[in-house]
C-alpha cells in the first residue's frame, strides 16, 4: 500500500514539474507586424517610393532606428567598430554632419525622402533607399563594412534575432532585411512642421521681412529660387530634379549627373536639395564649398558663371546673378530660416 | 381590358428596342508633335530662327492641354480629358483616353493652359504636374507652359530663354489676368466601333513668335512671368499655333497605335530638312567680334 502511495506521489511530482517547466518557458513572439502610419501633410505628394516588398511597419521602423544608431552595423567591435549611420547623420543638422567631412562629396539631408522618386545622391545614381543603405555600409569612406560580417555579428547578439523576427518573420538575419529596416526608418523621417508649414496651414503668420523674402524666393524678377526649390505649391522645397546652377564654368567631376544619364548636357548638374532645415544643413553645394547661407545667397546674387551647360532657368546669369540688395538678401535669409523645423530637429 | 396585352406588348417591344442599341465605342489617342521652321523639333539644337530674327534653341516644352472635347453632328460636346505634356517624358506625348462613342465628329476644341476654375494652387500634389506650380504672389495655380531654351541676344551672347505662360499680373500685383485661351476648329472624324483612331495634334512653335505680334526675345527678355505685355502677345499669337490631323485605323488590323504614330513621325522626319547641331565653342568663336546687330541670323551660317 505504502509503495503504491509512493509511486503515485512520484508520478504526481513528475507531472507537476512538467507543468511548471512548460509554464516557465518564454512565450514565443508572434509575427504580426503593425502597419506604420506615415504622417504627412495634405500638401505633400501622394505618390511615394515605398516598395511593394518593403511595406513600412512599426516593428520595421523601430528596428531600422536601432540599426541606424548602432555601431555594430559596422560588423566590428572595439575601437574599430565606432561607425554607424548616426555617426555622421546628426538629426540636429538635418541628418547631415554639420561640418565639412572627408568623403567624396558633401552630404544631403535625410528628410522627406519617402517622396523622392528621382534617385538618391547628388547625381541620382542610387535607385532606392534600400540600395543606399548597402552603398553607405560598404563604402570605404563611410562605414566600410563587410556585409557578411555584419550579418554574422548581429546574428550572435541577444536582441537582434527577435527584433528581425518581429519585423520580417524570421530570426535568420539577412543583409536585405537590414537594408529594408534602415530604409523604413529613413522613410519615416518627415519634416513638415516648420514655421512656413504652419503658415501654409493657416496656423502662423510670417513677419513682414519673411513675407518679402518669400516673395523674392518665388518671383522671376526677385531671387527666382522656386523653379528648382519649390514653395507653397511644391512644399517638399525641391523638384528633386538635376540642374547646372552656374557654380562653375569648367567641369571635371566624373560623378556629376552626366555620369548617370550619359548626356553631355548634364555636365555639372546635381540634384536640387530640399531647402527644409537649410539653415542647419551647412556646408552647402555638392562639394560643400560654402559654409554659410550668406555665402550661398551671395553666390546666387553675384557669383553665377555662364557655360554651355548652365540650366536655362538660371536666366539671371547674363547679369552674373539675381543682383539682390543687402536688404533683400536679409529678407531672403529670413524666409529661409522659416523652413527650420525645430520639433523635428530636436526630437529625442 | 382587351387593350392590356397590347399595351404590355408595346412596352416590352420598346424595352427590347432600347436594349438593342447599347452604347458602342471606338478607341481614340491623341499624338503630340512639334515643329519649328518647318522641321520636327530637335531639342538642344541652336538651329532655329523666329520672325524677329532671333536665333534660338529649345531644351524642353512642358504644358497643360485641358478640357479637350469633340462635338458630334447633333451638336453635343463629348469630353476627352485634361493632360500634362512634356517633351522630356516621351509617354506624355501620346494622350490615352476613355473610349469615345461611335459616330461622326465635326469639331475639336480644347483650352491651352488651365481656366480659372481649374487653375487652383494645390490641385496637383505630385510631380511632374506639381513642378508646374505658379507662385501665389504671381496669381497662383500652375504654369500653362514652360518653353525653355537659349537665344543669341543683341550682345551676341547665348542668353537663357524662359517662355513661361500663366496668370499675369500688374506691377503692384493688385490685378491679375487670365491668359489661357480656347482653340476650336473643324475635324472630320468618324469613330467606328472597336477601331483605333489617332488625332495628330501639332504645335508649330515658331507661330508663338509671330502673327499678330512680332515677338522679339531681345525686347521681351529671358523671363516673362511678370510681364503681362509679353503674356498678352503670346496669348494672341497662340491662336494659330495648333493644328491637327485625323488618322484612321491602318489596314493591318493588328498594327498598334504606337506603330502608327511612329510611322507618321518617320514620314515627317524623312521629309524635313536636317538641322545642324549647335557647337558652343564654334558659336562663341563665330560671334566674337561681330556686330551684334548681325549676329542673330549670321551666327548660324556654316
């Protein structure tokens, strides 16, 4: 009888332990990504560049943000592994470096790129944001990483396999999914709350000088910026097209727009960058030759050079520029400062 | 009581008759082409002359054609559509439209640009149309047309040329002027059921610069968005800029519309004299030291 009770107690103990062990097992996360709501004002374009095979999700954007700021994206550790996207792309500088940098070109802002459908980079040679991630990670003058090494490194970490599962449904990390995650994060960087935005929405009024500056900005007989850099009717503040703006009259850059199109008419042509947050985006132009907005305004006012390749929209070239007075320059600068989106730049 | 079956029969017959004639449609495309000095447009070639004696080149033409309509023999106007057309976007040169009811059409009309009901800021949020926006201080809405290029000015220099049409304004921007206009003219178009039809719409670019107003680039300058006199002159000159031809379906039934358009273009190009291409350095050399008054035509002599 006693033996039967002992046997019964043993069986019960085993059963209880089994139940306890099962209940303590960590819960397997579910792959149920939440669609990301890309916030944009009504006056932004409706057509974006989100690819069908990389829809934005809350989990994908969060993973991309983590990767963007994580030096482990270099695939290296120790003192050699200090580079990630955020090493050079500083939010407070419109996701540029904020100072001259030793790469082959000046930087372009990483804002509102979800609506850029004309290629990335100064010459538009990179087709997608996903491709841009690969280019930046492997470039010898940027992160300079080996993609296989990056994947192996991240796979060994405690946190990333689960985050990749949540974002893409697989714990097996691939570089394609790294590209997709970072691209999703960059697409989520929307700057649309500057003083000029609030003016467009009827929530703020520009000062007299700012309004005069806006009028100069968008009139042919003023500073004539709008044909390339937009305005109220083109609120990305760029056409995202490519122009030779009269910076030079000799052209030797093998990476200008003509290197992509093969057309000699595109010699010395580069993308017109967005002017959103332009006040904090120095240095300026494709080669970063100007360090202040004043220098840029002076160039367009008196320093434009004629050549066979200059875009016809630079119609003031016969006068050397738009010939602004000192007061007009100050007014134009006042307007450009209304394009600064403090909430975006200071977001934690 | 006996009449009831008769009435029902009549009603049934009427219903059947009305169902017997469903709306029938044919397919219609409008192909756009451009000519200058009797030649097909060659962009980026400094080989053209206008009536005022200016030598010029064109880099691109971007414009809105709106409210295109066809009038049938009963006088009814059938809407075709509104289009953005861009020499840099080849696919925009063939306008695709919804099937057109079968019948004979006698008149074609359209608006060059956008009328005041359509020309509202914010109407287009996506490029390329949004790139045509016309700033609010100048009246808002959109450019009707951007014709960009360069011309040889009085000093013998190659100056930029921006013939941009849109809403005009007076000096202090207290008054605005609508500069769009309607083009209307006969067409002898039979639309047959399930057949393809092509209207070839041509812009004779040099007509912008003559009749009734001699348009001299040296007088009006490189840019005219804030020059209502120039806008008005071009508006008046624009009346005879557009012509059109109707092409019926080719004999080979499976010939695609694109091939038809290509055949037409090839025929036109074959007949046209060949322009010579602009060489910047040689033009500058030739212009150097010349009397500016002589340069406009002579600069192009070989």
